[in-house]
């Protein structure tokens, strides 16, 4: 505990500011709750309503659309969540309020345990989690950066430790919530996810004293101006929420969820194209800035394609694990949701290896460029889908296949992820024109959200396609995209100029 003469920065945790441990465990428990619930989400929605552990009995198409819309809005709401923190609350308050709303969402999903109706409590809970995650997720990472005002290698090492916490939570969540949710009652699993978030909030409050100035609101306006800004923000948010709710209700009366999600995806693509066209044609940017904007648009496309495949882990691949794999160990059946932890296990093991590899290659002046890493990421993902398509072909006669097919697939997924994901945000900050860094970060989140949306829609094709056909189609699309990216990377690298 710091004394009256100690600053929070003099109290260390493994050589880092003590506040890092506060944020490490906050994010660990938030990811525990997020990935724990995600591992159950599609399984619960598609489980028969007449089973001993009844689900919602939805078809794969509708469940996939819900999954896609849910994960889409988780990323989209990070944009207003970041704005609220920067202008109204500060990151510290936004993280706490967001965590409380997330916990409320999980417990609301478990409402049938206390007599609440199943479907209304389920969808209301998802809405709370989306809002809470939008407040917490972008701002806890910002606070980590605030702990290192000097920047440098120590800051990079701090983020590496922080990301380890993310993956520990992503590993433990599916194991524990899956054990309760699949084995006993889905709503026990949702409750455990909420309890995990509560534990994260408790240690966050207890550890706030170690955060120093990190996450506090920095006002650059008068009190009267700030008061008007707060009032305007609340009015805009309220009107936007009501308008979205009314529009969604009206659309769902005439459109299916699958159609609504598809139209939303197309609308986002059109808006993104028009936005970049405006920047390239009408905005006053230099020739070099325009070339780099083309690179950002290219990376935006590749990122959306990558996540549209990768995020099927929680949807189509989760269903394949449940329906088509032999998970019997002696007389005990391994919960399908446990296979969701394989990716995070490989990340924990392989992240230091890849970090050392990039450093060594950089020392030898052979470090792959950003566009080449994106191409390698897509090719790794495509290889994983080719493997699982091969495995799924062996199950078409009704026999169950070994979970080893999924393990090998997740290994290749992880190789792809570690090639592409770590350089994503950093590349955007390097390439964005002056004054547009925030907008380009928003574009990056939109690309990730778009990929998540299409991941759910693609998973819904399991209603009409055999798993081997679906995974084979995805493998071809992503593989061709990776091959194009590989061929194009020298040109894209030249457009980047001196950015490494």
C-alpha cells in the first residue's frame, strides 16, 4: 500500500507501475465473462427447448445472425464509448460503469433462474453486455498507456503483460462457464460470467489508488461549457437509442434477422467506400497522405475478411464441435465449449515466440512488412479452414471425428492471428494523416465489427450446407484473398513510403 510520500508510479508490480495489476485483473475478468458467455451463446440458442437443459431452439441461420449482430455492436459501440470517456466521464469512470452494466447483462440473461421469461431476459441481457463492453473495452487499454507517460520499451512490455491477462481470461472463461452451462444449466454459466465481472470490479475499486492520474477526465473547457456538452451528449444518446430501438422493431416486423444483418453489412461497406472516396477525392490531403489512405483501406478490407473467418470460432466451429466431434474420454464427455479455449492456449504459448521472431528478423533487416504480415495472417487462417473442411468431410456419413482436427485448425488460426492482429492498430496510427488518427482508429474497429457480423451470417449457412462444404468455401475465399494480398504486398509497401 503506498504511503503518503509514495506516488502510485513508485509502487511496482514485476517492475511495472502497480496500477498495471489493477487493469490486468480487470481485463482478465472482463474477458473471462465475455468469452465464457460467447462459448455458450450459439450452443444455448440452438439447443432444443425440450431437453433436460433447454435452450431457445433457434435455427442455425437465426442464431448466426444474432451472434453476428451481437459481436458487431460490441465493436461498434467502442466508438461512442471512447468518446464518452474522453469528453464526459474519463476512462476510469467509464470502465467501472461499463463493468457494472456487463455484470447486469449476464445476470439478466440468467433471469429464468428467478422466474423471468427466457427470451426477453436473454435479449435484454445481450443489449446490456453490448453497451457495457463498448464503455469498458477501449478505455481500459487507454489507461494502460496512461501508466507509461514516458513510452518506450517499458510501455510495450506493459502491454504484453496486459494482453497475457486477456488471454488468461479467454482461456478460463469457456472452461468454467462451459462446465456449468453445458453440464448443468445454461443460466448457471451466464451467472458465473456475471460473477467473474463482479470480481473484476471489486479488485478494480480496491486497486484504483494505484492508478495515479490515469483515466481521470482532463477538462479543456469551462464548467458551463462542460455542463452543456454533457447535457447534449445525454440527449443525443437517448434519442439515438430510442430511434435505433424503434427502427429495429419496425424492420423486424417485415424482415428476418438474417436479412436485417445482411443489409446492415452491405450498408456499412457502402458507407466505408464513400468515406474513403471523400478522403481521396474531396479532402485536402497531400499525395503521400492519399497513398497511405489507400493502404489503410486495403488493410481495412483484409482485416474484415480475416475476422469474418476467425470469429466463426464462436458460431459454426462451436456447432461443429458439439455435433460432429467425438468428445468422449472414458465415460465422460468433454464440453464442446472447452474447445473455445484452445486458441487462447496457443496464443499464450506462441506470442513470446512470435515476438522474439519479429525482433530477430528486424535485427537482420528481414522483418516482414505490414502488408506481408496481413497476407501471411490470411493464409494461415485459410490453412486452418482447409484442415477443418478435410476433417468435416470425414463426418458426412454421420460418424464423429476427433477433436484433434479442431486443435490443428486453431493452431493455424493462432499463427494467422499473431501475424496480423498485433500490427493492426499500430499500423493505422502510423499511416493515418495528421488530424485523422481518431477517425482511422474508428475505421479499424468498424472493419473488425464488419468481420464479426459476416462471421455470424456465414455460420448460418449450416442450415443448408454440410460443414465440409461451408468450411471449404470459406477456405477458398480467404485463401484467394491471402494470395492476392501476397501478390499485391510489394505495391502496397511502396504506397506506405517510409512507414515500417
